[in-house]
């Protein structure tokens, strides 16, 4: 007979590691499932050298710069309440130019940990900074609890139990099975490792596939020792064009027509590695490889895909700051005024000629004017515009509407002009 569900049974989590894997202790460290770390037997600190490899550093820096160019706010309402104004003032005093790029590093490593620095200002408890701490100081136990490893506690201290509202862990694509998250450096490690080696190494690696081959025929019944001697002679002939073999041994060069040169093969290898790294961080390789005719269109397409990739970094930074916002609201017992107060990042307004022409064409065709909400999206604030003298308007024919009889040719002509221009 099935048991009746009670509040105690339906609220309790059942499928946990300590229940399914009975031999594991709760405090046992959960290993990082990284493919690279498991292969080379190192800690996450090994990725610090990977992100400094020039090709990886270039795209990672470009990504961080793209994040730093975003604007931020704490409320999507044009008229903010007292709580939103206070929170915006607090966040504005934080070093966001360091905090936001540091939060996006969770995308590179899988996770990163911040320590909240609290201060009392005017009777209020504020977080004045969020400091990124070394990742190899932290880990997770079998219960997915964040651990801090110390000399006195080599098995780790559960930080959220020991220091509430002190540490924030930012995770990229984390799950219950993998709280360490998925880091791009885990995917790019071997590509960066290959690009970090010198040119001569790659030539030696690729030359067997790129240069001519030498074949040797030995008399029937030759032993392995004689075959080894002929092989050594062939290698010497390949490298120095001089070799000594016994009479009766035939040597022939077989021309390799599959490669133009080993240098070309190396360039293909290098471009492939760099293209993969660009794809991982930026979401596209178009912006870096476009050349000649159509390069502008390709680069624009690449930047649009890059905007999609930026969404992951934006989410990481927003989660970090909003965790700090929630803590400050709780600690200071700020009354709820009904307004949603949350930190968010957005693209800077595009007040360029193209956008102005589009707005003008739409306004002319529909006879409508921009709203306060649209002006706010364009970056304007109350007080930026003053009332202008009323302009005379042409009399309209009675009963004419946009749907029934307005001449839409002006809008279509404007759209065609923009299409040809861009």
C-alpha cells in the first residue's frame, strides 16, 4: 500500500550522493570532472598558464572588453523608488570595472569565488567590494557545498555555514552532477598547448605528411637488423641527401603531391586552432577571418553572433551583483515598496545615423512620435529635452488612417535606401 505524502516527506530531498553512493562520506571532496585535469593529474591552477597563451589571451581580453562596454542599471522603470535609488548609489560606489570582468572569468574556468567586503556606512551595512579569490583554494563536497581549504582544515570548511553572506560562487553551466561548471579553458587547453610550441616543433610534426617519401627494397630473406640499417640510411638520405647502402638494395623517392609545402600545412594547422579558440569565446570566427570583398558584411555577422556569446557573461555578472543586492536588502531590513530592484547589464544605446533614419521613416509613415520608454532605451533621461514651440501641421483629410489610405511609399522608399546603403 503506498505511503501518504506528508510535509516532512515531500520537502525532504531524497536523491543525494550519500544515499545513492553509500560508501561516500558527506565531507569527501567531489573531484573536478574536467577532461584535462583528469588526464594530466593537475589542479585547476594549470589553466592560469593556458589563459596567458597569446592566442587565448587575445580572445579572452576581447571578450572582457565587450563586457566592460555594457551599461548597467538597477531598475527597468523610468521613475525609480527610494529603494532602487539607494541600491543604485551603493552599487555605483563598487569597483564594477574590476568586478564584472572577474565574474565573467567563471566562463573561462567553470567557476570563480568572490568574498564580500562589508562596511558600515551611515548606520547601514553595505558591500563595498567583491574580491575574486584563487579557485584552487576552494572545492565542493559530495553535498555540493562550497569548501575552503586551510592548513588546519585540509578537508575543507563549509563556507556558507561558517561565514553566512560572505562568499559568492559564480558558476558557468553548472549542474547537480557537476558544481564545478564547464570552463572554456578545458575545451581550449590542447589547442593552446599546440600553439604555444615553436615553429620548428610543428614543422617536425607535420613534415612526414608534407614532404617526399623514400622507399627501400631489400633482397628477399634479409634479417631485421639489415632492414633497420636500410631504414637509418633512408632517414639520412631524406635529411642530408647522403646515404650508404649495400649493393642489391634499391632506393626510390616517391613524390608527395598531396601538400604544397610543410609551411602551408603548419599555417592550416595554426589557423584551425585559432579558429576553434575564437569560436569558443566569441561564438564566431567570421570577424577575424573576413578579407576582401564582403569583409564588412562578414565582420558585422560575426559581431552579431558575438553579442549572443556576451549573454553568458552578462548573466554571470548579473547573478553575482544580484546576490549581493539580496544580502544587503535582507541585512538592512529595507521595506518592500513593490518595485523590483535587480542589477542588469544592457547594450549601450545606438544613437547613430542609421537608427535615426529608421526612427524618422517610421514616424513619418505612421504619424506617431517616440514614447518616453523609447527615449530611455536610446539613452535619454528626463531633462535632456525642452518643450519646443508648436509646429504648424497640414490639415488632414477626414477619415484617413494609416491602415485605410495612408501612402506607405515613403516608408518603403526609406527602407530601400537603407538596404542599398548598408
